[in-house]
C-alpha cells in the first residue's frame, strides 16, 4: 500500500502541486482572449436557458435546461460548503477574490469544452445523445488518439464515479450524525437505495430528479445566505473590502499573505467549478440544442452559478459571522460554515444546512455516476459492464457512508483527476480551432439576424459529425 501511496502522491504533486493549476489558468486566459471574451459577450444569453427557449417536443430528448441542472448538481457539492471554508481558513478572505477570478476565466474554458462535446456527440437508439471529451478526441483528432481517450475514460471512472462518490456518501453520513445523531449505517442504507433507484433510470431519470431537487437546493441555500446578509447588512462593505485588500496584498490575514490567498482561491475554485477538467462536457453532450455553442453558453452559466453565486453565499456566511478568526486555529470545513450560521441565526440552521448538504451531495452522486457510465459506454457496449458499474457505485456510496475512514482507500481520486485534467487540456488545445470556428459561425448567424442559430453539418464537411444528432439542420 505504501508503494501505491508514493506513486499517487508523486502524481498529485506533479499535477495539482505545480503544473496543473497554472496550466488551467493560462489556457483559460488564452481561450478568453482568442475568443474575444466570449463568456462576457454572451452573458445575457445564458439566462435564456431558464425560459426553455430550446426545449424539444420529443420526450426522448434531454433539454438544455435539464442538462444545465444536472451539471449544476454535479459542480455544486460539498466543496461549495466545506471547500470554501477550507480556502478561507488557509488563504484568508482574499482566497474568495481569486475564486471569483478563476471562475470568470473558467467560464470560457467550460464554454469551449462543452461546445466540442456537443459537436461530436452521437445519437443513441433510444433518442438520447452521448458525447464528451473521450468521443471528441476520437472524432476530432482521429483514431490514432484512441489511447488518449482511453486514459481519460479510465481516470474519469476511477476519480468521479468511485472515489468522489465515496467522499459524498461520507459527507452526508457525517453531517447527519453530527447534527441529528442518525447512525451512519442508516444514512448509508438510505443513500444506497436512493442511488440504486436513480441510476437504474438512466440519464432521463437523473435529469428529471435534478430538475426538481437542484432548484430547491440552490434557491434554499441562496435565500439562507441572503438572510445572513440582510441581518448583517452594515458589515457587508467591510467584508467586501477585506476580500479585495487581502487578495491584492493591502492587508495580510494569514501566513503566506497574497501567495496563500491566490493558491487556495485558485485551487478550491477549480475543484468546485470543474471548468477545464473535462467532467461536465459528458452531461453537456446529452442535451438537445440547435447549435453546439448554445450548450457551451449554458455550461458557462453553470460555472457562474457554482462559484459566483453558491460559493459566494458560503463565503459571506463565514465572513459576516464572528466564528471565523483570520489566522487562528479552530473550526474548518463544513463545521465552520455550520457554526457561523448557528451564531447568527440560531440552532435551527444546523438542520437546514444538513439538509442542504444531503441534497448537494446526492445531486453530485447522480452526476458522478453518469460520468462513469458515459466513460464505460465509450470503452464497451456490454450491458453486464454497465450493471456491474451500477452495483459498484451503490456499494461505494454505502461504504463511504458507514466507514468514517473509508475515503482513505480512495486517495487516488485527486491524482487521477489531475491526469484527467491534463488529458482534457491537451485535447482542448488541439481542438480549440474547431471550437473557434463554431463560435464564429454562431456569431455570424446572430449578426445576420438569426435569433436562434442552427448548426448545419454540411457547412463543416471536414468534421466527423453525426448528422442525425442535428435534426434542425436544413
């Protein structure tokens, strides 16, 4: 076991330690500049997905809104409650500023990777679509790069479907035990049964469940944060100044100063919004849209919701309270968020937050499962393999919930996600010219007065697309 720990620690140090975060930031900045700040130009269009403008009358199709909510459910998880608290504890209030900064850059990376996943998606016999970075590599770069796509798929299954689902089960069981004294065994059994019911319904059931619980989850948490802000409205300007001044070095809150703020803000921001990591495009590819860029814009909005809205809620809950003391040893993670709420609004909030954590984590479990299923379907069409994965996911969720130290077994998740991100970023660099052509096509149609641009595969004969996936083309 020690040998494997050494290997995985070396991979983690090579990726997340010094190479990957700068790579993600630099590439995101390049995409932003090269695309003409596309995430800002199309910012107003992002909200149109909520009105259902691109809904299909075909019940077999996954709508753009459903794909958005599934991806939001995946991005918004325990990291938005516990991860933000860790970033503030380690990097000070300035870490929040750098989380915002990386989200604005990441919105472009998310747009690019989801646009590519859409253009190379394939129709399934049941009317749904499958796609993602693995298929984009094969159809965009060619069969010679299949080995790269296989590495991606294996890392996606190991990190998200297995490792992170154990973490989510552990998070829910820990919160239920701490706030309501519910034994881990009961929580694990409940999560296992609920997970089994959802995953055996496929992407349609996942999308329908997400369509219900994600709005409840997000709106409920945002309303709670707004209540905290209203109660402490006079302190809000001071908190915002603390965030900015600590981020830019005007004032140091923790050891390490600006460096600690940047490192923790960027890293936790990237872990939370997943922009450029190659996970959300698997869900983005399932949506019915008229143009690939439409879903790219939608997934850019998903990053905005995750970081600029939900992570900011957690940050203000912590910084407006008295529990957090910059530079002092004390509470960390979800406990810091929970105690901050209790100190300002009363004991009832710990139960409210526990419910939020359950919804956040369960939505992530659904999302993580689909990522694993999609990756496995790329490597094999065996129904036995899919059923085996489903049972493994149910068992992993149960194991992660009932054993407090179970997640140690899955310490390989972070380094494998690092490899996953490197593979995805390499593919994005090579495929970016295609994404730029699609963005320019979308812009040209808007300039010509087309309110809802339509992708026509015949205009891109050099691309290995599936014409049946674009029924709106002439």
